[in-house]
């Protein structure tokens, strides 16, 4: 069901003026994202007409843009992804771990998204796998599902990686499953120190290899000495790694993952109002106490669009990645071994199922809707046939 206000409404209304005011400063990719969101599920992308085979009810269904930044398209993508991941769940507690970049590094990441976001993934995952494999800690090979977020609740640039990690892993000699302590996975201070060392070492290597670019007020960081001076304060800072005790069970993991895997910047349901000049939305202020965290913010329309576009990812960048037992090349074998060591049956994927009827149900009588007409981009469907069950009142 369509919400009363959508990001697309803001883009359609304020987007043309924003593009004109920032001509030459928006990338082609950002412009394409704006266009996709504006035209999603409108006649601009074409669509089809469906009719019920029983009662004759008809409706127009416009095509989706399928852009991964579109709030309307990501709900279906998340449900599909979660259904596929359900078979990977193990009957153990799962921990939520978050690796966050300091503000000084976030500034560098903003101008070098592909390189620094990729480094964030690699340094965080290697940190987890290394400390977990250490016999002084867990002494096991763990599995990780990692998701990149580049935003804070107020749409500011705040790059961090969320990880969902089973509470245990396979012993290094592959002989047994080693469970973590009930409410403790790995020491966060140890994780923070190794993460800081790995990340900074490789960030400097990227600079030395000429793979970082700097513009505007940060142009001086192209000089190696200036770059090292910029990094000096964060070498002494504590890099915060957050670890939350395990979820109630595998089902809770899926429910939680749905909040993180396919959401970009802001969901439509957080929007409150838009008056052509400003946007009001809900956000969480994590500096406040739990009871007082939910706040309301109003931004000028231009500023809202600017903040949204901060989080457009580089083309082809994978923001969901798997490591350890869940890495693509070894996931099937790793999960099979883990289930064997945990003495649980594998998921029953071979049981016969009734064929699924791909036709959607009729909202009026429960019958099946079939496509009776398709129309191209920027076109409109022909008028429906006359009759008591096929009037425009039945269309959405």
C-alpha cells in the first residue's frame, strides 16, 4: 500500500530545481538514481493492466525502477533475500557486531567511497576472523554476514558495517563446534585495536599506491606528510566496536536482518510531511536516553536531497558480503559440517511442494489476476471495456 508521503514525491517536486542549482556537481550515477526514484511505479516506466478471471475486477500496475536506492523497491528485494538466507540459519544464538569509522576517516571515505568502503569490509571481517580463530579467545572459524551502512539516522555521512555472527564456530581442526559464552562473543577492545591497525596500515598503502583522491578543503591530503598528520590523532583514539548479546533465536535474526540488508538512507514510513520547501521526518538521537531517542527533524528540501544523495553507492559495489563459514565458495560445505557437529538435520529442500501459482490473487474475490494489456514507457493503457465490474472505480 502506498504511504501518504514518499521520497519520490520530494524528488519529483524539488528535484528539478536541485539539479539546476547543482548542475555540473552531480555525478551521472546520482542523476540516474534521482530519475529512477522519481519514475518508479509511474507511467514513465510503463506497466500492464491486470483483470480477474472470475469477477472482472481490473487494475493498472506500473513497473518498478528496481534501483537499489529506491525505498519502494527494496521491500520486495529484502523479502526475497531473507527467504534465500533462511536455509543458512543455524540453531544457535546470533550476535550483532558493528564496526564504525572515526569522523576523520569518514571524511576520507566520502571522497573515496569505493576504495574506503571496501577496505572497511576487509579490515572488519579479517579482524573478526583473526580474533575468533585465536585459541586465547574462541579458537574457531566463524561465519559472518556483513552489511554496509553509510548513514546515521539523520541522513548524515556515518559509514559503518553491521555484522550478524553465529555464537560459535567450527574448531580449527574441524572436529567439533565451539560455542561462545552465553552473552559474550569476542572482546570488543581487542577487536577495536586490531581493526584500527589493519585499517590504517592498508589505508596508507592505498594512499601510497595513488588510489585515493582528494578535492576541495581536503586537497592538501594528497601530500603524504599532510595525510599522515591527518591520521595521527586517530592512531591514539579508541576505535569503537559494538557487540550486542545474542538474539532470541534464528527467527529473530531474520526479523532483524530485514531492517538492515536492503534499506538505504531513509524509508518512506519515516517521512512526516513535505511543504514544497522543507521535509519533516523521524529519526533517532542515540546520544539521548532510550526513552527520549525518537526525535523529529525538519530540513530544507535541498538539504534533504543532498543528504540522501550522500549515500548513493558506487556502481557495482556490493553492500552485503559473507565471510568465513558463510563465504560463497565454501558456504555449502561449511554449513553442512556445522550442522553435523551440532547434530541437527539439514534443511529439507527436496520435499515436494505444490506448484506456486504466479498469478496474484484478486483483491475483490480471491480469484486470479491475469495480464490483459501491457503498455510501454510514457504511455497509458487503453480504456477498460465497459461493464459493471470494469469501471475506473475498481482501479487503484
